[in-house]
């Protein structure tokens, strides 16, 4: 399955969540589907999307938070999984697109290309609700269930090692930062959705 198809499959579910993506293909492909103020594209901070998502989830427990990550990024900060497990916010869903490649920086293979199991690592770190999916319908059902269930979840989606033809986004980083910050401000009526 392709990452862009996965993103399309859950795009509507992401409307009511704070969404943090890692750099590169994940960010560019989500952006290509249509930017929303509640989407933050964490550029130049490989491995830290789950940390940012955790901070949002802990500070705003009434808001659903979805982190869209890549296998290379998770492997750069495996300690992020243990930290997620330690705090286990029930409003956080960590989706990892595993293409077995550092696609954004030349396509070098990651450890998942030689057998490392990120869902297994997440479970060993203490995230009980961690699993791997390989088909689009299976992905959509698992992702929607994870977002809707008040329990920390880590979903690893095995995707093809293909990406966008360009990694350029015409959204300025500072503009994205301030727009996202405004989207996270609590509604005076108490509605956490942006």
C-alpha cells in the first residue's frame, strides 16, 4: 500500500485532532491533500514528532492527538517509545509509516529492512496497543479505532518505498507554527476541536 492512500483514508478523521507530522514525504503528502490549521509539519527535527505529540496530549488531555511518523524517525529516537509508554496518554495515536527506507535523504535502508519490528519494539517499550498493518482497509479500520479509543496506540503501517516527486511545500515554517498554535488554543465554550 502507499502512504498517500493511507493518508487519504484517514484525512477526514484528522479534522478534529491535533496532527503532528515528521519531515519529508509524510508532511508533503499530507499537505498535498489539503492543509488544515490543526496540522503541524515538524521540519528539521527528525525523531521528535512523538515527543511534540506527547507534550500536546499531556497538556490538552481532552484533545485527540495524532502523530504521523516514519520508520527512520522512530529509529533515530527509540527512547521516544519508552517515554510514550511511561506517560501513556489515552488521547494519543502514533502512526508510523514503515517504508524500510530513509526516503527523504536518499533512500538508504533502515533497520526494518533487515528485520527490526517497530510494533514489537513499541510493545516491549510498554505500549500495549501496538500492531502492524499491511493492507489499506486494515489500516483505515485500525487507525480510526485507535483514534476513537481512549488508549495510547502505536500503529505501524507497512508502505511502499515511494514518495512525492518533490519535497517542496509552499507553507512557511513560521506561518505553520503560529497557525497551529492558534488552532490549539482552547475554545472559550470548552470545545477542544479547532
